[in-house]
C-alpha cells in the first residue's frame, strides 16, 4: 500500500494564496515603451552630509544601471573632502523595492552583459560601501525589500519610519538574496529570526524592525532625512558609536551548537513544506557556510548559489507567474479603451451561506458598505454570524485589530427585502446553483436596482445566458463574479463577460477586484468558464482511473508529491458531492460527447456520504476534520464497476505516480487548449494564473500551460492518443493541441486574435 498525504482545508487555502513579490519590483516599461534608465543622485549639503538618492520610480527598483550609478555616487562621496558623512535614501518616500524582476529575465535570456560573479555583493557593497571611512546612514521610508534592504544593511546605521516595510522575500521567486542578505541579516537580528524572515518572505514594519535590531531608530517621514543627517554627523563627531560592520557583528548570533540545531530544524521545515524545491535548502546551506567558515566565505557561496538558482526551472516559472499575474489586468478591447472605473461604494450580497458570507467578508475588509439579503431571519442571522466568525478568525491570528473588526461590522447591514437595493452600486448573487432560483432573483433585481448598478452572479458553472436572456434590457450590466471558497481568503476572481457585457462594467469589476485584493482573470461566458472547465476533465479522469483499478489514496498521494495541495479525491470531499454532481449535470448538457459517466459518487450519496461536511466521503473525518482513508471505499468502487461494466485493467493497478499525474492532468491541458481555441481566454498566461490561484497548481511549475510546454506538446498529444485508443474519446486531443504538436509549437504560442471571441 502506498503512502498518502492529506492536507486540511486551511492548508489548501494557504497553499493557493500565493504571496508574490508584488511591491518590490517594477517593469522598466510604461505602456510598452522603455522608461528612462534608473540612477542615483548625490547632493552635498552645507553640513557636509552627502545625500545619495536612489531614483527609479515608482518603487526605486535596482536595475544594473542603478547599481552602477550608485557605486559612482558612493565613490564620489568618498573622494570629496567636503563630505563628512553619507545618507542613503530613495526618492518619493520609498527607499528601494529591490532588484528589478525584469532584469532577471534579461539575465536568464542573456540579453544583458552580466557583471562578474560577486561584483555587486563583494566588490561594490562589501569592499567599497561597507568599509567606508565616512559614516553611512540609511534613511528608510516606504519599503526596503530584497536588494534595497541589503544595501541598507551595509550602512553603519538605519533610521526608519514606523510604517516602512523591510524584508528579504527572494525565496518566493525561486532564488536567494544575492547582495549579502544571507550573511548580514542573521548577524543583525539573530539566526532564528533571520531564517524565519527569509524562508517565509516575512516583511516587518519599522517598530518591529527596531525591536529586532534591524534598524536603530524610528521617526516620522517628515523628520526622516534631518534625523539621518544628524545621526551620520554624530557618528563622525564621535557622539554616537561607530558600529561594527554588519558582516562581522556577533552580538546577536547564537552559539555554534545552538546555531546547528536551528539550521537542522530549518532544513526539516523546508523539506516538509516544499519537498520538491531545492532553493530553500540551498539557502540554509549558504547561511550555514557563513557561520561555519566565516562571513566572507558565506558571501562567496551566496553568489555562486544565486548564479545557479536564477537560471533554474522554479525561478523561471515563478518569474513567469509574477508577470502573468500583472498581465491579467490588461484585457484587449476593454482596458485599452481609456475607460475610467466608476466608484463602487455599496455592495449587495444575495445569500449568506459559506460563499456569500465569504464574499461579504472580503468587501468589509476593504471598507465597502455591504447589504446582506436572506430569505428569513434565521438564515440571515446565520449568515451574519459566519461573517463575524470570519472576521474574528483574523483578529485571533493578529491580522485584524479589534478596532478594525468593529469598523468592518459597522459597515454591514442585513435585510430580508430589496428596498435597500435602490441605492446600491453592485450586487453579487451567491445563492445555491439552482438555475430557476437565480433566474427569479435577477428578474426581481431589475425592479429595484438603479440603472447604473452592476448585476453580478457568483455562479461557478452555469452559463450566464441561461440566467439572464441576452435580449434583456439590462444584459449589458450582467457579469460573472466567480469567487473561490473561502472567498475572503482565496486570491482569484474569475470575471465572466457575456457577448453583451459592457466594457465599462468589466473595467469597474477589474477595479473592484484589485481593491478587495483579488487577482482578476477575465474570461468569456460558457459552461464552467475557465477554472471549472479545466478542473472537470481532471476529476473525470481520476474517476476513470479508479474504476479501472488505480488506488484512490495512491492517486491523491501522487498529486501531493507533485505539489498540489490535495489530490482529486480529497478535493471531491472538500467541495462536497452535491456540488460536484450539480456541476457535472451542467457539463453533461453542454458537452455530452466528452463525459465519463461514473456511478461511484451517486452510490456514495445514496448512503449519505457527501464529503467533509458529513465526515464521510472518500475519507473519514474526525471532529477536527482530519482525514484518514476508509477501507469501505473499495465496496463502492466494486459496485460502480459492476454498474458501468468496467473490469480492472492490470496496468492501472501498477501505474507509476508519474503516469497517474499525466493521465489526470493531460486531459486538463487538453481542455485548456480548447479554451484558447474557442477564445474563452485570450492569453495562455491567464490560464496559468487561473490554475495556480483557482485550482492550487504548484506556482513553481508555472501554471498549467507553462508546465505543459516544459513537458512538450508532442509528448502530451501522443500520450492522449494512446489513452484514447484504450479508454475512449475523452482523451482525444483537440485540434488546437494536435496542430501545435504537429508543428512543434509551444501551447503558449501567440494565437490568431481574429479568431478569438473575446
């Protein structure tokens, strides 16, 4: 029997919510045109303090141009006799967001001449800046992230504003800090805290940074520069101590024996959380090298490791996801029309169940006024209680203050009728997947909502044209706003446009999505839209494999090892069998020729096994909803085989984990190709984001299409044809995939936009 891994619902949420390095880097382009090069300026005051300013708006990212200019500015300040001390800062209230991620791509593709290994971390920062005979003080406002913080740590002191954010989040891009951060941060805040900050990409605000010893003082933004100048002069005049260089400090470092135990624990945690990734372990090795062999040896190992990792598969995939996530806000024929988003203030939510309460929570956390409508007092009270519980959970985790908890609740109103909807800007219908109920709701809404009100449905599968007729006089305001459960946690918002949806409404919802901290993906209307259409073949193939002899728990284990938060059968339990079968019913009517009809789940439904909510599904669940395999499942599988007339295939019983993943994922790739061919989605990168944020596809594999291209379209097509011959036309490659494979073209290759319905 194979080993199996089961994750909790919360694990899935944590896994799917990608914390990308969003605030610390920017592209060097504006509307496709190259910006002027970044630089560093130097200004020497009458007090003898040289202020060196990093200038590369909007976040003062560190391109090679900026770094070379910064080196020149430092050397000028060192040479000049009228300079006593130096302050380093960034323009427009932002220190620096770190190395420009677009430069990663240039380095990976060898589009720019790369500096000699160690030139920046050793030659510039260590052997030029840190050994300065003139006091250096960093004046930090806004953020000092990645390379920005690494520059600040080379200074003799750091002054910060209270709300400034500091951190080294490089590991979320598949690399490690490359400008000395792996060596200096442990010496400034201690080994244990530095490992936590870097492995989890944790950012700390000014006050916490002061407590840790990462900064030396906290002042307001208005006092920052003056305080930093005076601090630098005080060091020059020996009124303040000239601190030992960060690279050689030992006062915060643990003993060698304790350090080895901490490093051992860090390795174990990295293996447990990210067993498929090498760079967290490589990072721990680099830190250890500095402790055991000295900080300079650590710097050498750091840049050697960085050089390898920046060209690694995970780094390239994560950088792709970074840019793909930003690209979702650009919709051809919509966002290029010059439309300005309208101001949405009041949002109505219809339905206070698990989904509706989650959506309401997301809006309340972003300071929207929310009106929650239900059908009677009992269910309304239950919905409000769910919202309170969602908010309280954030308070308990330290993510929401008690004051903001009370403020959020003050924005919520419950109602049993539509009268309060007369002055609303947007409604989101979030009732059960009952077509007749949804149709009645939108008929009622037409009578009460003002003419400008956006009318959105949170349906996960139903074609919007079935809910509201295309000839309706308000069809231009109809749009899908498909959230993923739990809606206040999951980061994806699938925006579904019909043939009649106004571009203005799409622009409005894109803006709303951004404000409630979601990543929006705009798709065309069809059954299942993008995410659930990709997911349906995934679950269908899993059922086929089990009925033909594969083991349920071995399949789930293969997928968790691949990097998914959970396998298809644990996912069935989480979603619930009733929801799964309701979705299947929609697909049966819209794509009848591509359905594998299994009786496995209906048989389990008959015995009231409905998934996690009933504590019985493919797994058994205790009171804490911890899952364990159930031997009884074999009985249901045998009965399903008997009904379907399927016999066990000996090959299926011996499938490798690789074959399990491919047989279940390749049909999803095939469906993703159909979505591109039909114009449901314009950009392949949008499908990558949808798969990562909506399905839990491992981000370090780059998303469904990116991963498929690394596997190869020819290989995928040949395997699908092989399985189609044995197991039926469900596996048959679509024309788009077959054509790409025949021509040897990547699936993500540019498609003919003239053929796109979007």
